[in-house]
C-alpha cells in the first residue's frame, strides 16, 4: 500500500491469494458485494464460507439500518452463507446503539427517526426511546414535546413526516442534545436497479433546519471499525482488507481506518468513477480510490482452488 | 423619495401572527397617496395573491392583488414564462401553489397527504405520470418520505425540471418551537436526487423581473426594504436597487457590519445602503 499513489489495481487468482495470505481480517460490505436484495451474487457464498474455513476473521460492515442483526443472520442463512453468526455482523443501527450506550453513556431519551429495525437494536441495548405515537391530527403548533431528550438519532425512515422533522428540529435547539446519524447515504439502490431516498436526505433537511452537523456513525466514519476492534480485542489495520462497492462510503471508510481497500464492480460504483477520483487534483479525492479492484467477489474462487481446497 | 417596495412589511405583516408593525399601514398608505408604487415581495409560498390582499386589508393596508408577489404566484409565472413548461408539475406544496399554477394553466399532481404503503419495491416502482415534466418544491406540512421518493423518481428522468420556491431554513414559533422551512424540504429532495434546484424566491432576481415586466419599473428609482440581509437586501443588490434594512425583524446592524468588514466580495451584496429601526421612521418625511 505504501509507495507512489497508484490505486485501482485489477487483481486475479495468484495475486488475490498473496493478498489473502497477508490479511487476517476481511471486512465485507453486503448490498452490492455479496447480494442484491434477496439474491446472493453468484459464488459469493462459496467465497465467504471458504474465507472462514481458511481461518480468516470475516466481518460484515453495512450501513443498512433497516433490520436488526438477528434478521441478518436469517438472511445470511437463507442465501447460503451458512457459517455466519451474529457476532460477525456490524450494522449502522447496531453500532448506533453501542455508541449511545458505551460512548455517550446516554442519560435521558433518544428521539428516533428510523425503522423498527433501528428501534429494536436500541431496545436491546437498553436505550430509552421517545414513543412514536402521533395523533393523526397533531401539528407542531399544538403537539407536546417529550422532556429530557438528549439525542436525536436519524436513519432511514419511511414514515418520515413534516411533524417528525419539526419535532427533531425543536429537540436540536438544545445544544446539549446530540445530533446523530446512522449513515449519510443520499440514496440506496434496490436490486431492480431503481433507487430509494436514503438517510442522507433526511439528515440534510435537519442540518438545514438546525444549523448543526450530524455525527455520522456508519461508513465512512471510523466508529464501526472501532466497534469491530473492540469486539475482537484489538485489530491491527494492516491486517485488514475492506471490500465494498461504494467509493464514497466503503473505500473512504477503509482509507479513514488505515485499511487496504478493494472495490467490487457488482454494485453502486463504476471503475470510471474510481479512475476519476484517482486523476483528481484534489488530494482528498484520493482517499476514495480503492487499492484493488475485482469484477465480482467470485474472482476470489480461483485463489482457493489453487490451494487445492474444495471451494465448497 | 423613490418608489418603495415594502418587503419588510411583507415579511412582518404577511408571515407573522396577525399584527402589523406599528405605523406600517400608515407608511404604506401615505406612500401610495404620494404617488409611489408599492409592491409586496415575499418568499412565503402558502398563500395566493388574493389571500395576501385579504390579510393586508384586515391589517389596515390598502393593497391590490397585482401589487403582491409571493413565491406561489412567482413560481407559476417562472414555469410559464421562463421555462415555458408544457406538461404537468409534480408539486410538493400548498393548495395556494396549486391554485396559482392552475390560474396560469399548469396542471399539477401531488398536493395533500401522501403516506407510504406497501413494501420498498413498491415505492421504487411507484407509478409515474408520464405527463410530469417538472418537480416543484414549496412549503408543505404534508411532506413525507413518499413525497420525497416520488420527487426523486421524477427527477431521475431526463429533461425533468427542478424548481424550488425559496431556501428559508426555518420559521420561528412562540414557545420555543421551530418549524422547518422550505429550505429543509428542498435540501432533502436535492440530496436524494443529487441535483440542485433552481430557486425562484429572494435573493434570486426573478421576483424583481416579475414586478419590472408587469409595471415598467426603473431600478434606479427603486428602494428595496427588508429585514433579512441574505434574502431582501441581497435581492436589492442583485438587481441594482438601493436597499433599506429595517431592524424590526431577523437581521441586526452587527450582522450587516460583519458582512461589510469581511472583505469578501460576495458578502458585500448583503450590506444595506441605509437602515432604520422600524418602517415607522419614514412617517415624519411622508407627513411633512
């Protein structure tokens, strides 16, 4: 990784094997890397299972905050990733709960704009959340505000309404109330190629109304790596490889944490964009450039076959 | 005295809780009696011109409909006369915006409550009206994830226009509450769609263009009066008008001096030529 800035190195079989020999921790994004929606990417399950069997620590790092980790375990199983357990899964919702419980040590309530998946992670961590029942006729002019709200946490919220934005804005007027975001992704792709508005769009609205900047828990912020490191009693960044599909989140995350990065081309970002960032005059853009590129995670398979191991 | 555009009054009168700034109605009415043309220019998009005139009358102002320029009216005019829009509008906004659009012959879809139903794949595949050729965002108390989603889906279509009424960040309320302004809703849509909207309201010059095209106004003979440096005074600067800050609203003299001393060329546009404590200070000059 040291040396002249190159980046975007396309690698194959033997080179992948050499890379894997040097890494103990493989961090994988999920959407666009190992699956699209409910469909696993061809070969991905074999790759993940092989990595685990070869003694690598495999962890999944996802900004998707819509489901609790138990649901993820079921999904992994459903899609053929049979060796994955709860402790390998790091979602932005789980890490947000850890942040509130262990870093902030929150005393007081949290106003949550997010889905049930996020609320469940908070409940499991014992974080008190403001109840979400709004009278259908309530408006900001006549609604009650909860007392003792010490944090506003914003994630993907398909039940977002003007009233919720207004309430969040009111709570954020207190400078002692934290402003947290599970992630800042402006939009999310669906497997069909369509997209949906992401957490980033709601956060943008609140940043405008409050004049404050949110603290982002998910990628590209370092916090999820700190959660991983903490759980595994210390992880050396030099031993890690981060594999993702989105330059602005996965690659930047890897770069921020001092990890080697690999872009797979089965998701959001195209190789041309990576090259654009590499050729950019703004050196900050260089942090978005992957060290390595593969067409698909399945490109790892020959590396295992060469070792003479069954790739199943 | 030059022709006065009473934007300060627009802000105080039209948007606040039903009370005129003391002395304001007398000032406006005297100006008109002295032969000055007076126009009300506001970024608020929740009322039609007729609704504003009704409110102004109740508060003692002599005002006519064609003297009022709000962003509901100006957005419709912008789409019609500048964009020459042929096609429908997907509208995130009020009934007032809908009325002003229909008044210039533009059809819209989207006004009113719109909650999310079904699953994620349903939302991404939400049926799009093929006649929609523009997305317009104004103040909307029914703003929801579904509306944000629809707007974003339309905006991913090539050739779809994107217009916002204004970027005001919030509306203050009593009791320590704050209402997010149109600027928040617009930023949400811009972020999801990864596109910037064209805004119609102050400080963009379009609202002045609207007045000037209808009334043959000479910028050299105009005075822009307002209480916000970043919208009212900036508009005046952008259009070559003299500007007067009144201190009965948002901005302070200290704010203005900070812009002046900043040494930043862009910020000089927010330095007013003159300031008064209140519009009522003009009374002696008018009565004498």
